């Protein structure tokens, strides 16, 4: 295999610095999933109860599965599909295939939403934002049609161009600028949101669950919370396998995992502290409007706030940066597979794949029904399935080698056995239950939508 793949395989790039890798991985996690998807999903799922389940899943499932992907990636130094060939377990490459398919589906509609962010950012610089029915009309015009297709193309052009530059010159440099910028802008907006009249009510809804109904609420939101946890940590789609394939053996996977999960989770919570005060101040019910709720409600809020155009422009610029940082990582999965498998140069591989994904995203740019259809299938089913398969592989097939890999880079010796026990006995049952609930929920969604 190595001989067939030639020089590209031997000259595989690596991260120049640890902070570059951390910021790129965080940038993958911190994107539309945190700032666009997390608030409206939290609103649709009851607020604080969803947040509690989400945080538990990040801690108990997200960390072990992230380490699973890191081990596979660094051990193989390959893309998510080629990794299993390199590890001499080709029959398990279905796990990588599931992840790659999920990434294709996600990026095809993710790019459309990224195009919305561009249009809303430009609106703040030109005509400004409008409230009430005007906000809904503007979103309807923005979300579907020729304009949506054009800005979908603009977004994919930016993604393809950055990834074509490579790991150090493209991904690492972009993340080093974008991730700190997103954090600074989020903190500033959260501080501003705390001064709004609806902030107290928003915090009550978002941060204080009703303990009397928490258990029943937790069961009902489990698939959505698990899908969100996987989406925000970029799990199940092979992103972290790809990123870890560029990591040196002297680095501690455990400490890097802790930093990535901690930063990502903090930013997800921070996004809620930004969005919900704006919603409650305007008297808007959280979660109303589905995928477009953040755009409609926040644009309407900005229209009625002092310096609203400026604040809105800053917010949607931040959303664009976050969207790009995640899109880079998803796109890198498919690009790295094509480079490794077919011995193609990075630039033409990036351009060709960007065109294909753009074409796949056109239905979403014409009809929002496809966005929810793709989003539920990719996030609540494919990502969970990918994580389940990878966990079963590491826990029951590749355990000895996985333990050896995780001990490299000064990781605590006791942690390996603890982690492997969780991957074997705790993670798979939880993911199986979650997957079963998600399939049932998706079937019900299909029935209610199309039949």
C-alpha cells in the first residue's frame, strides 16, 4: 500500500506546534454546531434539562470516544478509511466510511448555512436588520433560492481554498487566527447580553433545570443531546482521526483531549449565554422557527437595539469564522482520503471535492426541508453509529495496541485501563440505546413530514 501511494504518503504533513493542533481541533468543534445548532436545539428541547444531559454525555461519552479517534489516527497516520487498512483490520473500514458519508452530508448543508451567515453579515453593513414580519421575510429570501446558492458557492470556495494550502499553511494558520477571534467576540457579546432586560429570565431557563421532571426530560432529549455532543466535538465523522494522524508520538493524547473538550464545552455554554438573553429580551420563545430561529430572532433583536447594526455585523462575522473553522476540518477528512488513496495533489483534490459538495448542497439551498432531513440523519444516526463502531473496534479488537498508543507522550499510566473499561462496557450500551431512540425518532419525523 505504501509503495502504491508513493511520495504523498511518505511526506505526510504534521502540525508545526501543539497550540496549532489544539486550536485546529477546537476550531473543528467550535462552529455552527455550537453557535447556530446548540442554542436552537437547546430551546426546542426544554432548556436546562437538555444542557444537563449534553454535559453528562460530553464527559462520559465524548472524552472516551475522542481518545478512541485520536488513538486510531496517530497509530495509523492515515485518513479515517485508510486507517483500518494500515492497522491490518480492513474489515472495520466501514466505520470510516460511515464517518466520511456523514461528513459529506453535513458539509453539503453546513455550507448553505455558512452562506446565510455571510448574507446576514453583509446586511448589517448595508441595509441593516428589520424586526417582526420583516425579519421572517428577509430570512425566507436569504435561506432559499438563487442568493442562497450563490453564497453557498462563496462559502465552499473559501473552504476549498484554505484546505488546498495544506495543514501548516492553511488549517493551522487559519485556526490560530479564527478561534481566538471567535472566543473574544463571544465573550464581548455575552457581557453585553447580561445587561439586557431579559437576561435574568434567560439564565433561569438555560441554567436551572426542573429537578422534578429531569429524568423523564433526559430520556426524551437523549438522541438530540448525543448527536449534539458528537457534532460539537466532531466525533463519528473521522475529523479527529484525520487531525491526530498529523500528531507526533511525543504528545500526550490525554492532556490534548482534556484541553479540547474543556474549551469546546465552555464555548458551547457561552453561546447560550449570548443567544438566550437576546431572545428573552425580545419576547421570542426559544427554539421557535427551527434551523432559522437564530437568524430570524437575533436579526430582529439587533434591529431594535442601540447600535444594533454594528452588534449584528460583529455577531454574524463571528458566526462566519466559526462556521469556516468547522468546515475546514470536515472537508479535510475527505481531502486527506483522496490524497492518501489516489496519490493526488492537495490543490486539485480540494477543488474537485469542493465542487462535488457544492452540487450536493444545492437541494438544501432550494428547500429547507432537506436541511432538517439531512441534519437529523447525519447527526443523530450516522455520527452515533460511527462512534459506536470505532469504540467496539478499539475496545474489543485493538485493545492492546490502543493501550500502548495512549501511554505515549507522558500520559498517566493508570488512565489507560480506566479508559479501556469505559470504551468496552459503558460507551457501547449508551450509544446503542441512543441510536435505537434516534432511528425511531427519525422514522416518526419522516412519517410526519412526507406521509
